[in-house]
């Protein structure tokens, strides 16, 4: 009895449309984890005249450059430390509960933009938190042939002492949220009561904001029409089209993709421009960089702005879930951890918009980041939304239609 707790606003379809145009090496370290479940080799534009038809030479094997990305809580080492080991009994939600702090925006709200952003961000953070807990409630009560009892396992939502004050400026939302949390922790897992909880959730979603939108529907429509010119990566990586064509069409483990990956790693280490590094890190991860999570995490934690940080965070979260926490419906999904990283990225967009108030594209990207949902668990044995993440990131996400695998 899967409940739909989708919390996109009326602009949700526009957000999805913007992102929809948005790897692993062939070794054991990057295989998906199933937890608790029954400038080398790339022909640059200026080099095309000198191109030779020699595949082996064009994709000559080169070694990686020694480099240790500076990632802390977003790095693979920290992520793996949060996972259960061996046959150790593990309680779902344990890792998530360690990151209660750091999801809500508590900064300056003195301008119309900041007040508008803060209200939308914090309400969305609470809704994601609740969805994560509700899906655990549902998972523990589904009884897929492995339970001897039909007694309800009560839902749990670990909360900060001032959670409701952080999440809501609107008193109506706050009152409904308190009632919602109480329902999660007290109701029986029966259709009628779950339906009441879902309806109350919808009521909270639909309470109007007190602050005006910082992005209008007209802005969103304009950004959709001009998205690929505004998102153009060739100004930072001239051969991006050639890079993406190879990584989309070459399978994991092929010589062409592996040599592309190693060339990108070398270029990343040598690059000094932050936009260029963001682009190269995403491409590396899509090609199967063994510690691609660390490269992406380094950029999230860097404290610098790039319009491409949304893509960096999307890739990081999907690969972190896919490679570390797992693709099972019973895997840990540490959404609070992901939202800690999400807020770091959001703060860079906010800082940039404060300094460039006319940058509507940055505002739309920030709105995308704000409303991107938690990774959902799929019903039954069918895993979670990271199940096909590596291929979707490699072949479809953040790609122009002419390069996307779906259009080939």
C-alpha cells in the first residue's frame, strides 16, 4: 500500500524538465552495494586537423596522476564508516539520525530573496525528512513473507528540539506538522489510517507560502527555452561534446572509456578553474572513476560557486547511494547526510545570487536543488531509486537531447 508523498509544487514538472536533460570502473570497489536484501585521448577542437585514424594511439593508456581529494564527511571513507559491517545487526535509519543538524537554513533572512528562499528550503527539508521516515515505517510493516506477525511497527522520526520552529514560519504549517509526526508514531499500519496521514501531508504541502516566489513561472519557462545555451560547458571544457559522446556510448570496462577516465583525472588535477573542475569531476564519475565520490565531495565542500554544483551534488548523491549505502529497498538512505551536503551547495548559490541579483538562471538552479526529492524506496524487493543510477547518470542526466542515450 504505497502512499504517494510527492511534495513538488506546481512548478515541479518544470523542474523535472530542466533536470531531465541531466560510473564506475570495472572492478569490485565500484559495484553497487546490496545491503540487507532477501586532456588524453580526447580530440580537442584545435587538434582535429591533425587527427589520425589510429584507435590504439588515440586512446593510449596513461597512468592516473597521484591525487587525494580533500573530502571529509562527503568522502567514501566517512560514508563507508556509516554502513553496517558483516553480519552485524543494523537498524535502518541509524546513519540518518547522526546527521540531524545541518539540514535547515538558519542564516540571514533580511531581504525578500533570503526570506523567500529560507521559507521554501526549510519546509522542503522537513517534508523530505518525513518522507524518509514514512518509507521506513512502510518498509518495516510490509511483511514480505518474512514476518510472523502483523502487529504494527511504529514509525519514528528523530527530531531536533526546535525542529518545528526551524522548519516553519507559518503557524498553520507548524500545527499540521506536529499532528503529522504524532500520527506517524501512533497509527496502525492499515489503509484508512495511512490514507489520513497522506492527506494531512498533502495539506501541509498545499499551505501557501507567506513570502513571494523568488523565481516566477515566466522565469522558469524562459530558462527552459534557453537552458542549454545558459548551461554551455564548452566555454570551460572545449571538447565536452566529444567527451560526452564517448562516455555515453562506450560500455564500462572498455579501453576507450577507461582511457577517457584517466585523461579526465589528469586534467582535473591540473585544472585551476572551479567550473572546469566541476565539469571534469562529473565526467570522471560517469566514466567510472574509482573514488569519483571523493572528487565530487571535494567540490561540494570547497566553498566556491559554480552553476554546475547542482549537477555535482546530484551525481554525488546517486553514486554515494549506489556504491556505498546500497540499491536495495532495505538499504540505508541517509537523506539527512545528503541534505547536509545539499545545504552547503545551496549556500553557494545564495551567496552568488546575493552578489548577482539579476542571475535568474542561478535562482532556477537553486529552486531545482530545493525541490529535488529524497531517494525513494520502491515497493517489494525492487530496490531504491539508486538502482539504475549509474547508467542514468552516464547516459541521460544533464545531457543535451542529441547526446542522450535515450535518443540514440
